[in-house]
C-alpha cells in the first residue's frame, strides 16, 4: 500500500530521530521496521547499528530497491522486504517512517497513520516525520494505538537563524497548519520569542542559546524531557498542545 518515494537519502540523515529511538526502553529482540528507506539502504543499516539488540527490517514498495538492498541483509538481525503501509504483514514494535508522507495529501497521510498504527504489535510505536537532506532540521510525531502522543522538533541550533526555520520540515499533518490561529503556529511563535529572549546566551554558542530558549518555553508550554534532551537540539511537547485546531484534540 502506497507509492514509491523519490528515493533520495544521505548517510547520517536520520541520526537525530535514531538517537531519540535509542533512548526508548525497547525490549531485547524488538522488531523495528524502517519504512521507505529509499534508493539505498544506508539509513536502515545505520538504524541497525544504533539499535544493536533489535531486529530491523527495511521495507520498500519498489522491488528493485529491495533487490539492491538484499546483499546487505543478515537475517534475522537485518532484512529487507517489499512492503508499504501494510508493513508486509509484520507486527513491529517500532516503525520509523521518515520522509514518506510528504507526497500525500493531509487526509491521505492521516489514513496512512491509521493503517500503520493498526498493524503495530501491542504497545507498539510509530514515529513519523520529515527532515532536510542532511538531517539538521527534523520533526516527528510519535503515535501508539491510542493515537498521536508527542511532537518533537530537532535541529542543529547553529543551522538556524530562528527556531521557526523548522516550519519547512513539519510533518504532513502540521505543515499546512502553520498559520495564525493554529496551535503549531503558536508554538513556533513562542519558541521564536524565547530564542530572542535568550540572546544574552549567544556568546556561549547556539546550543546554549537553544537550551535557554527551551527552558523559557517550558515555563509557558508543557515541554517534556529536560536539559539533557534540549542540549541535543530537541524540544518535545504533547500532541494535544499542537493538534490542528480544526481536528478534535482527542482525534487524529
């Protein structure tokens, strides 16, 4: 189920979301699916290295891409199969789907969320998002069987003029919602204001300024995690705080 992506990818492009996944309390031998790895399996191979106790399966809807990746397989630790949103009949504990839904309409993307979440193992997690070509600007949504749970922005602070630069890499469910009156626009606006307020920390470097900006944001927004995650260029909030205004906050 689904359409082939453009297939473009780069080594280390998904390091930020992989670092977030590596911090999860995954069970030994967890099954992790990398959906839509692209023209080469480099990001799937990196995921397998970063999750050394997991079984990783790369899925692609294009059979030629699967055939090209097969020589790198090492079953059962690492494998490549043909599949789309139906997840090739697997029941994974985690699905990483990055840069897959940008080509779809918002309703189609939400339907894909529902399809993938419905095929997770009990207690499973879907991490769906997007990033730039070299992985310096990213965002993602974490979903369970109960729906979206959290929304994360992740970046290299030195790559930004302002935090709202991340708007171009919002996931499909939010990218068209970055307009006044929408919660995600309010979040980015607030983060910009906190960034401006943290200007005195600029001499200590962009990372220090980012941490102080997120700390200020946390005084007004329900920011999750602490400075250890913020220092990585992350900020995570509950999905309920950014859920589109025209969609019920308990929906999607």
